[in-house]
C-alpha cells in the first residue's frame, strides 16, 4: 500500500497500481516497475516518490509512505468444505438486503470512501477473539448458501464486501483481499480470515497477487 489512496503490487516483471480515488487499475512496464521496486526496497522515501511521480501514479504535491500488503496465502477454503448449515428465512432476507445495500454503495460512493469506511469500522469494531474458526466457517457457508436469492448477479468485490459486513455484525473481523493477475489481466476479490479463504478456493486465491487488503 502506498499512502492512503494507492495500492501497488509486482507481478512477474511488471507492476500494477490501484488508484482508490478512481477505482481504476493501471499497469506499469518492466523498466519503470524495476525502478519502483528498487525504490521501495531501498526505504528511501524521496526516491520512491520520485519514481511514483515519473510513472504518473501520484501528483507533484502528494507525499506517500510504503507499507507491505499484510497477507498470508490461504491454505483452506470454507467454500470447499461440506456444509450442513440451514439458513433461516430471516437470514436469507438479511443477506439479500446486505448485497443490495452494498451494490447501491458501490454505485454512489467513490471506492476511496468505501475503503476508508471499512478501515474506520475495523478500527472501532468489537474484538472477535471468542469467535471460533468453526463458527466463522459456518456463518460464511450460510451466507454463500443464500446469496443466490439476492436479485443481483454475483460480483466478487460486491459479494466480498457484503460478506465482510455480514460477519462484522456478528463480531467477526476479516480481511477483504483485492488481487490481480496478468496475461490476461484479471482483478479479483475474496474474504479471508487467517489462512482460510471464506468465499474462494485456496488454489485460485493462491494464484493471484494481492494489491490491497482492507
């Protein structure tokens, strides 16, 4: 993460940037990507800012700091585990509402606002130390089971933000991981807790490079 509004990751010999203000991804070629990577590894702030400006990723007045993406590759997946959960009609309505609410938010609010709100809620959220891994997986499986009842087509970012909000109301803190791949370009999102991917397979998640974790 570069500052508050720019995600950056390196895939093979290239770099990919995510501008949170516009919600758009931008590719960086091999030569500039190598210069950016060297600047980040050096820890020299002025050098990094110079390379980011040269790549057109930040403006002349912006000041940034680099932070590593806090991510552990998932080893297990709740979506691949056998589920015996039987969601209630009330829970199905809650999931449908959460998906609809999240869809509206994604269409009317800048992505930077959505990221900032999620960060703020996580900082202020209740501790979830008492929530067992089995309970987290059960909740995620219940959400996935009734998600299809919502009148909106599945979209990875939409569903991940909605699942994270659904779990947060039950005292469960999770990561929403945004990741990319190249050749061809692909942007994807999923929810993760520790080394458990909750709405994606561990295999697919492990094939992508995280650019932002919120």
